[in-house]
C-alpha cells in the first residue's frame, strides 16, 4: 500500500533536509532527539528498527549494517541512503521529491529493504 512511512534520521542527515521533509508532512524521529550526541551508529540502527522507522543516512557504515541484517534475514523497516556528495548534486527539494516518489510506490522496501538515492540525469 502506497503512503508515507515513519523516518529515523541519523546525525549525518543535514538539518535543512529534515526541516523540508517535516514541512512536507513526513513523520521524523531524529537521532539527536533519541540518544545523546556522539552515540555510535549501531544503537541508532537498532533504535530505528525498534521504533519501526526507516533509517535515513549518509553513512556507508549504516548501509553495510543494513546489508548484514538483510543477509542474516533479520527484519528491519528499511534504509534510505545517499552519499554526502549528493548534497552538491541535488537540492533539498529534489531529495524530498525522491522521498515522495518512494511513498507513491506500493512497497518500496520489498523485496530489497535498502534504497539508494542517486541524482537524476
């Protein structure tokens, strides 16, 4: 079923994007609000899973962690990832549009729960 899904943004996701997503109506839990600053990545991944939220990150370590969970057949809601360099190639509005496109899909995290955002050519 298409629709927005709850998000958990890690500390690497830029504030203006979080603000733009919230303004667009997305339900977001921020890492900084969930745990003390400087908390390592694994607890954030596990917190997102516990809360039933899709983790949003720019961190290759979080992507690798999600891949390990997937290969171990451990369930998690999903992961959306892009590299920091994408911020230089896409506007915050274009990134929000990418999230909206995912929300328009019936089940964007099936069969593969890791989604990588790339600039459109």
